[in-house]
C-alpha cells in the first residue's frame, strides 16, 4: 500500500488495520514521525514501544525479526519504532518478510521513520506493492497545511482555534507539527478544555503559554553548536536560560538543520560546494542567503559519516528529553556542549 501526504490522514485508520509494516520517509522528518505516532494511536492495542536504531539493524538484519516476534516480560503487546537513515533497515525488513512467509510466527507492528529516504528507495520499492505494508512520503509543509493541522489538533483537544491563532502556532513551531501539537496540548491543559467541554481560544491564552521565541531565536545557538563555535557557546547557552527557550523546540531546530545538511551533502557529492549550485538548486535544498554562510561553515565540520552519527545522537537526546522533562534544560545544555566540542575537532 502506497499513500501520499495528501491522503494519509484519511487512509491512516485503514492502514493501521491492514498493515504490519510502515515505512515513513521524505524530507519532512517531523511529518514522518507524526505519521508514525498517528498509526500507533490507531492500533487496537499498541502496547509497549521498543525503539531500534537503523544502524543496529544494518549491522544485524536478524535483530528486527527477533524483536518483532519477542514477547514482553509480562506478555503484553508491543510495537517497534525504528529510526533509520536511508535504506539502513532494508535487509532487516526483507529478512522479516521472508521469515514471516516461512511461518516463523506472528510479528508485532513495525514502524520505520527513515531520514534521507524517499519513496523511490530500495526499502520503499520492497514494500509499496504489499497489502500488509504501508509506504508514505512526507514533504516539508507550508503554512496553510500546518495551520489546518493545528486547527484539527484543536478540534480533537476541545479547542475552538480561530484561523489566525492556528497560523500563529504553526509559525511559532517552525512548521513542525510535533512542536505545534505540544503547544495545543498546553493550551488545552491551561484552559481545562476537552471534547466534551470545548473552549474558545483567545490571543491572551496563547500569550500565556506560547514558547518564548520562534525559529529565528533558536538559530544563533543552533549555528554555534553545529559550527563548533565554542567561543560563542557559553553566551548562547546563557541566552537560552535567560529567555527560557523551549528545550524541545530548540532540539527540533538542531534536528532540522542536521537533516538539511544530510540532504545538501547527498546532493553535492564528494568534493562538492554549495557555491556551484544555482539559485533554484539552493532554494530546493533550503539554502537561503541569510543561512548560506552558516551552512557553508557547518559543512566543513560535518561530513556524511559524522552526520549519520549526529542524527542518531539527536534522536536519542530527543527520547531522553521527553523521559526527563523536569531536567530537560540541563540535559540539553550538556549534550549541546558535547556536540559543539565534537564539531570543533574538525575545523
């Protein structure tokens, strides 16, 4: 089964019922992650979540089948969430399919979020014609589509969100639906809203709970970290604390730039330079004049192999922040220092 970004929302319930393997890819990692979360919410009994890294599956393709057929300590249901880069999970998925067809036993749902992969990748081709698998590709959203998604989130949470406030949330989240969802959740909690007791949202309500800064406020710190700029890091971390910058929002901004660098490195090839790209090519890669200098500097510090490791590290940090929200500021600051030092080693 192959879905598009446009019809995924309407077909998600059908896919969750019919499919056991889900492959979400495309340049919008946030959208792919949100799709995976949506499918999990639609499973009759998702049970325990088990996280796997694509690099681990590439090293041991049999691991996916072992984990998919294992039972939890208390015999409860489970599902697997794989975060991979490109086709890292291809061989593992192929082995899972082959062993399933050989009656190796029932496997739990497997959801793969594949950074840098497309619906033309080997993994997508392996799955797209199967009735028990779902492939969907997600592109970076525009303000209109994210605003519409935010209004939909509000409806589910019992919030009546006017269009201009939904757009404000979308812009404040940098068009990231995960961060937008967190803002909607905070609004619902603040207003004590629920589907049974809906509440009208006013601009003052959003002022009370909204993240202090938007994407532009994140970027000086993002650039200092990925450029290995240790000299400016202390100042930016102090600003992060002073302005109470949302740690999850900041981390998402780092993740977006890291994914962008992966795309740029793949497009340039060995020895390539962004200066050789015409304006159209640069625009398609999200390289705009105000960011070009920083991106050029960051490419010096992050060759492809380092970027792969960085994406994996950021994914783990994201999980740690969500599991330790009380200490998220301190935890993220420590991790950003380590990443900056790592980047500074290659200058």
